[in-house]
C-alpha cells in the first residue's frame, strides 16, 4: 500500500482524488501496489466531502501529515511560495517523496528543492508544473536525454491561449473571456500571473533548466503579457497572414541561453497557429531527434490531475523496486543569459501619426538612421488629421528598434506608438 498525504483539494487536488479512485484497479496493477489517499490538508473540508473523502481523511493541520510515518508521498497542490516551500522541504527531510504542480515555487527555488531531495534520497517530481497534462518534463529528462537541445518553443499558458483564441475567432472582449477562463478552473488564483506572462515565464524557466542543463530562474526570463493586445492588433495580424499567440521561447545561442515570453505574430500556416483554446503545445528541437511537438490540454482539473497521478505512479514503481531518487537535478553546467536587447527579430509596429505629406518619409528616415529596415507598410486613415501606420520590419536588432522608437515617440508627427509585437516562425515558414 502506498499512502498519499495530499496538500490542497482545490481544482487539481480534487481531480487527483477522482482519477486515483476511478482507475484504482488498473493503477494498482501498473504501480505494483494499491495507492490510497490517507490524509488531505484543506482549509475548506466541504471540498473534500463533495468528492467522497471521509472526515478521518481530512485535516487542517500539516502536522497530521508530516508526523504520519505511514505517509510515503506528499502531493503539494496548494500553490504559491509559502507555506508550500516549507511543507515540501519538511516532507523531504522526513524521507517522504514529493509531487507538486507548483511552477511558482520551482521557477525560483528549484535548486534548493533538488538539493534537499538529493540529501534525503527522495523523489521530487513535477510533471504537472509545465503544460498541465502534456508530458514534457519526463520526456526531456528521460526520452530525449541523449540530445543536445537547441530550442524549446511553446504555448505554455492555457488561460491566455483561451483568451487570444476567443478574441481571434469570435471577436470577443478580453475581460469577458478572462472571466470564463477563471470559471473553467484554468486561471491561477491571481489571474494577473497568467495575463502578464509570469505563469508562462515560470514554465519556460523550468523547461530551459532541464533542456540546457543549466539553472534558469524566473528573473532570467524576459516577460511581456497579453494585456496590451487589442482586437485591432488581432485584426491586422489576420490581414497580414498571421495569428497572435503568447509564446514562451528558449534557445541556446553561442553557449548562452535566451529565454523570453511575449505575444508574437506567427504565420497562419505554422503548427502553433492551430493550437487553440486551453490547448498548449511545446516544440523541442534536438540534435538527434530533430523537431518534435507535444500537444494537449495545458490546464484544468483532469488533464493536470493526469500528470500528477502519473508522477505518483512513477514514484510508486520506484518504491516497489527500491530505486527512488534516480532522476534528480540535471543542471550540471553554468551558461550565461542573453539580454533581450541582443535579440534579432522581425517586428510589427502600429503607430498613430499625423496624416500629412512627408510624415512617412520622416518616420522611414528615423528607422533608417537606426539600422531598422522596413519590409511592409499599411496606412489606414482614421480622419483628416490622423492615420494609423502598420509596419513590418526586416530582421533587426532589438536595441536598434528600441532606439528608433524612442526618437519617434519624441516627434510631433507621431501621436502614439500603439503596439510593437515580435514575429516568430517566419524562417521556418519559408523553409
Ligand atoms: N488549475 C490548473 O489548471 C493548474 C494548476 N496548477 C498548479 O496546481 C496548484 C493548485 O492549483 P489549483 O488546484 O488550480 O488551485 P486551487 O486554488 O483550486 O486549490 C488550492 C487549494 O488549496 C487550499 N489551500 C491553500 N493553502 C492552504 C493551506 N495553507 N492549508 C490548507 N489548504 C490550503 C485552497 O483553499 P482556499 O481556496 O480556501 O485558499 C484550495 O482549496 C498550483 O500550484 C497551480 O499553479 C498547475 C497546472 C494547471
Ligand atoms: N493558469 C495556468 C494553469 C496551468 O498551469 C494556465 O492557464 O495554463
Ligand atoms: Na506537463
């Protein structure tokens, strides 16, 4: 018998209880032992009773879990940094294996958690922390371990992909769709983490650390969310043959790691353009395997529970064969981090300018003086005084573009630089 101490019985915790109960006979066969929920730590016991747990299985004191020697695995699903971090460390120190879905924690305290797991010879698994139900941590650590990974590109946040998909396909309002994503259990308790790109940044920090064998933390990731994306940008993207997605990108460039999260225009024919609603996808490019893409539901009760339960089963198997703590920290190198100003990319720029002769030439001059070459221009006249300029650049250095924009913002002919969005996946599209 394998005994679980579950911390948190919210969206994901409830799903874990349900799936372990629903498929318990087969799971016991696959694991080699029956898996039982022994104790659940939860503030609101009704959440536990609603899914069939008994009162002697529910507690509001972590001591009842940490001091229970029969508990083999602590499954942390309360989220956030504290008390989750202390609970996990205490559990490891007591020789308990740990499963978590907590990307907030791993993206900042990963090194400490791995070290504690290693010192105490316990398993520490976190498949659900990135891209919900999609297997990506285990494949990177195990199935793709022979490769030198060159890049990882993903749609890693279900909430923002849901919002952008609904805005693009149904022309719906941002606030209304965000509320819907919250009701569906996709959003974080603070949805700001989703829409401001932080959730995806935590996930790409975790994936980069594994893919490039060098620790990347949240602070190393350049982050922009989707809050500045308007229906207007989405409409122009469509007109120009693109779709807007929030991408999480990690690449190794000349021995350094570039990790960034931001909205991007991607060609309509790009495989990530077909990833809609709560679905996530992760592209991995390795020197042996080439390009592969993992696709599935990135958030929600049962998909996330699927990943958590998979980790529990794996630990159960390790226990069965006395082979725990086989796969630990894989960050055995130290690579530097590339600053976003060094990025070379193509850009979409939307500006509101004075509508009079010579304005376009003036703007083109500023770009030219800063090594920014323009590939495409659209002009939409709003009224007799103002025009909206939409420009696509050739590949330019981010720093040069920012320098040009600083000059433009100070010019009387420019009313506003409304949005600047990077283009991705173009070279791939052109073969
Ligand atoms: N939802 C999803 O789709 C996904 C979530 N995750 C991660 O999974 C984790 C759980 O998320 P989710 O299930 O959505 O969150 P929920 O808020 O739905 O569940 C967390 C539960 O834990 C309870 N809780 C929090 N702190 C304590 C505490 N100190 N003692 C006892 N109970 C506590 C909460 O109670 P209360 O509400 O009263 O605070 C709540 O019932 C998070 O780390 C999240 O980032 C990962 C992938 C996908
Ligand atoms: N809030 C997250 C949940 C899963 O990690 C998301 O929307 O992807
Ligand atoms: Na996953």
